[in-house]
C-alpha cells in the first residue's frame, strides 16, 4: 500500500515532468529556488509569472508590446497556475487520505 504523501510526491514529479516536456518556457526562478529547498519560492515564482502576464497585457493595450510577447507571457502564467492547481489538488487529496486512515 502506497502512502498518500508518496502519491502526492509522485503526482508532483509527474506534473513537473509534464510541464518540462511542453514547449512553453519554464519558470527558472522556481526551479533554481526549489533546489535550494525554499518552500515559498514556487509561490513567488507563480506570482511573478502572473504579474509578468498582466504587465505584458497592459503594455500591449498601451501599444508598447508586440502580440507575440503577450501571448508568451500569458501562456507562461497559465502554465504556472495550472501546475499550482494540480499540486494543490494532489496535496489536498493526500491529506484527506491521511484523515481516512485508522489510527
């Protein structure tokens, strides 16, 4: 029987390999900080990706950016959010599995 924590870890690794295998640009700051063991670095990288997407879209509306860079920034933000949601769902699922275990 696999423990839920290992299932969450396996799901996280599967999500990372899926994200790494796509053509979308990776989040270099999240990967570098994650290797250092900083748990909040991924949250900051997510916020940075979303902020860059918002900045690119406002720059485009102001006429200061090309459409390609806007689409790229928004795709990067969407990928970061989707990855965070998958990881969150797996962690919640593992926690619920722990709660269902008899003591």
